[in-house]
């Protein structure tokens, strides 16, 4: 089922013509209404008239998170405050949040985009959908909420946390679809089990997961625990929130709403635009946002684009699951390591559970990586020989995939921290000890 079949199956020429018309419009909107962009574009010698083809986008400088920070809180808003009907913000790890605004039309666009991805994932008006993202400044909960209402689903705004109550609601309300981070879905499954529930007690059939990465291996683990079909969707507050891209039932990449977001992939280090099909940092130009338009925004997320028409019939480009963030990439003894690579090694091994933590330290001049992972059965800690054998086998697998030796520490079940939102799995202590 498609929410907007005409748009979702448009020819490439059709998509590009919509993109060009909208690109011209958004560049003019930024130039005319945002002093920051007026200055940036002028300095780069770009006037709106200079954009005649899609490839003219190359003349526009990139926008970065630092630009948003420097104009905190409202410096990049392109409409007067009286037209702003909603403000969201993402917390970030340090300092001030990133603030974004929406006009009435932006909220409508956003709802349409989320409706698209929910339907592509298989949600419908017959679903009872429990939203277990935190309501508040975070875009995840309200974004999914409006989109799911749009398709007519029955939305349960449970919010995140309070896990036992969450599970009670899920059971009593006959929830058929759940919205959360993948790590929280996994944690909820663990709590449900502890409460003596089995998956037959629930009517869950679909998971709409996003906001953080999830390897295919982790996805199988969640599907197995809940007996549901899991899909992945991607977005970020600056770009709109959820609604940028999402998987269809084939799960061969997340379809980008290309009529609203113009994607490019660049080399993070040099800033050079890469060829189609190469892996690099995703850069997005928002084509229709009124309040918070962004030109060539560097997302720092690493992915690859595929422009082939999907077997589902959708023609919009698909992006691979996010490989990691360029600033999340761990450089250990000169080797680039993405946490997602480690996750795919760990998940799926019988004797260890899906909860892990990566600790990076500097010892002398050497970086060390310690992979802490929970055993499924704590008794193994007493059986030294078996424990060592398992440790070595994990170490060997990690070495094969990463090319470096990591220290493996196997710990008691349920001793690694759980999260109700995005999981924080990397602890980088370099320069802090
Ligand atoms: O996480 C928006 C969102 C909410 C998307 C709900 C999907 C569902 P932020 O809090 O601004 O926005 O975080 C954005 O999260 O740059 C990625 O690094 C990461 N991220 C988001 N979705 C995915 C995903 C929301 N499906 C940042 N896979 C992004 C991997 C993701 N990483």
C-alpha cells in the first residue's frame, strides 16, 4: 500500500523536475529571508538566479551544525515568529540544544511524510499503535503521532519509560504496532519476559523503529522476542524529524522522500561530492520547509544511495542503513571502526545477549578497545575454560571484521545499562582519565 502513489512512483525525470523547481524556490526563500544565508550565498557568489540546473547546487556552501549553534536559537528561521506554530529541539550531548521551528504548512508536510513511511512499513487504519518515544522537545514522538493519525491508525501516546506500565498497556489495549528506538524495544521485551509474559500475550505485528542504528542481526533479535516485523526509518530534527526516509516491506534500503529532500553523498574529509553508489556522508537540502530550510546540510551520517527502482514499485532513491556517524567513528590505533560493525559481530552469538558497551581508552600512546558484553547465562562466569574459549572466539571474529584486537569482557546478565531512548553504547575515555 502506498500513501501517495503518484508521487512515490514518479519517473526519475519527474522527480528531478520537481526537485529543480523546489530547489530554486528554497534558495530564493533562504536568500530573501535568512540574513545568515544571504551573507553566505553572497560571499560564495550565488544569487538565486544562478541555480538553473540541479547540478548548480555545487555552488552553494555546506551548512553545518556549528552554523545552527552560532545562530541559536532562532537565527535560521525564515518566517516571522507569528507564523511559527511549533518549536522542537534536540538535546545534543554538550551545550545548547538545536532549535527548529514549523509553520502550519510544515506540520502538514511532516505529517504527510510520516504517513508515507508508516504505510510503506505496513501500518494501516486497522492498527493500534503505541508510541514509546519520549513526548516533548524530541521530534520522534509527535512526528510519528501526527503521521499515524493521518493514516487513521489508533494512536496510544504512551511516551517512553515506565516500562512495566508500557507492557501492561500493550497487552490490555491489544497494541498491534509499536514505535520506539530498537534498543528500547529490546529492553521492553526483556522486562515483559521478567513479568512472566510471553509473546502470545500480545497482538504486536509491526515495529516502526528509528532514531538510532540497528543492525540486521539486532533486528532479528527484536523480531524474535516480540513476534513482529521490524522496519527502520531515518530522520533528524534539523531536517524535519522522522519522515526523511523509511523502509518498505522489502527492507532493501530506506526510501528518501526525494520530492522534499535532495540528497548528496560527500567525502567527509575533503567535502568532495562522491559518485552515485559510493559510501560517504549524507548531505541534505530541504526542498519545501518554510520555517527552517537548510541548504546542503551536513548530517554526519554515513550511508550510500541506490537509485534503482525498488521491487515495491517506489522510484525514490533508497539509502542504506546508517553505517555510523562520521563523529562516532572510532579511530583506534589508526583503524576506523564503526560501532555498527561490532554490533553485527556480537548479535547472533548464542551465549551472549544483545546488550553491549564499547570502552575506548588511551594507555600510554596506545588506544585500546574493550568490548563489554552480557552473557545469556551468568553461570558461565564460574566455568573458566569455557569462558575463555568464548572470549577468544569473540575476539577472533572481531579481529576478522575490524582488523584490530579488542579486549573482550563478558559480564553478568542485566548489568549493562538499558535505555528508554537512544542507547549510549560508546564510552570514550581518551584524554579523560
Ligand atoms: O532521531 C529523528 C527521528 C525520530 C528519526 C524518530 C526516526 C524516528 P535527532 O534526535 O535529531 O532526530 O537525531 C538524529 O539520529 O543524525 C542519526 O545519527 C540518528 N538516526 C536517526 N534515525 C536513524 C536510523 C531523530 N534509522 C540522528 N538509523 C541522525 C540510524 C539514525 N541512525
